[in-house]
C-alpha cells in the first residue's frame, strides 16, 4: 500500500498536470473520488478469466441495448404526446398570432418538460388533448 501511495505522491509532485494530459477515465484515477472506484474495477476485473469475457460482453450488451431501447421508446412516446399537445394549443390561430405564440413557446428555455408545457399551453403534460381529439374523431364517424 505504501508503494502506490508513494508513486502517486511522486507523480503529483513532479508532474502535476498528468491527469489533465490523459483526460477521461485515466485522468480520473489521479483526482476526485473516482480512483477508488477505478481500483475496485481493476481488482474485480483481475479475478475474471479471459474465457468468461464473451459471455460478460453478451450480457452487458443485452442489458445496455435494453436500457437504450426502453429510453428510445419512452422518449418517442413522450415526444409525440408533447408535440400533439402543442399542436392543439397552436391550432386555429391566425398567421400573426401563430408566429408570435410559436416564438414565445420556443424561447422558454431549459426547464423541466412539465413546467415548459404549463408555460407553453397552460396545461401540464398529459393525455387530455389526445383523448379529446380521439373522442372528437370517434363522434364524427
């Protein structure tokens, strides 16, 4: 334990910008709370035989693909829900009012989607607009 501490102290003393040079994960080994996590992963990885790596990569890949896929589906659904609600809010406005209202909505800035929707349309994100349009469409047929 003394040897790694001495090596770290020597690097920090004689080459203080080493972490900035390497950047990313390697750089994080020199600063902050990340080093203990990095050491944990290295120690844990040293107990895994190479023949087990393909199985681990498959499992990790499936988990990552599942997480990304679920995120894409949720984002797609919410994106369409929000777009429909904004479209309903802007529907029926004349060109001058539409332009001013669209610009106002577009300038709201970085805020949570629900707060953005309240400021844009006066209602929180929800399915009310979509359900109302569905009822109207069903009544007309």
